[in-house]
C-alpha cells in the first residue's frame, strides 16, 4: 500500500463539476493499493497518517501530527501510484489492484482515520476526479506499508 501525502491549507475533489469532498488545513492523501494488501496494511497506514509529524509547531518546525493540530484529511484513491514506468513511454498498471480489491481497503483507511478522531473527506471511487490542492511548504511525502 502506498500513500502520497501532501500537507495542505485546503484541498477539494470534484466529480462532474460537483464538489464531493473538501477539507481545510491538514493533509491530502492519495492512496494506491496493490494485490497483496489487506486490512492490516490499511490499519497500519491509517495509524501512520494520523501520527505523521509533518505539521508545523509554534516555531515553524515540522514537529506535530495532523491529529495534534486538529487538521482534516482528504483521501483520494489513486491506482496510478502503482504505475510501472521502468520501460518504454507508457506506464504499466499490473501492480495496481483491481477496484473490487482496492475499494474496500481504501474505505478501511478512511475508517481507521476516523476512528483516530480525524475529520475525513473522500473522493469518489471509479470516477474521473478533479483534485485541487494548495500544498503548504511544499511538503510531499511517499509512505509505504
């Protein structure tokens, strides 16, 4: 399981020009699922996201988690995180899990974040989404569990 994490001042996701998820200050998290991922990886990812110390403290140092600053999280499923670009000019998608396997695991990540007290918005699975992000820092990290 992979997550591309961006620290944001705001983020939103729209489908067919309708905003389906929106957050203020916190994190925008793109989640990719591969074939061997399961509930344990989803729970571990939720825990790592909730505790990841990339939010600024009073001194402007990345020393606090999104939980500690009462931030919000936008979670967007993104199979392209498992795109293979090692050959040629067209990515291969064989490492990305299919939607029937991936969707419940993304939902478990969201549920795990909510269980940890975070406000979470989401994109819409299997939809063509437009994501707007105001990245702060910029701060972008890749997590793998």
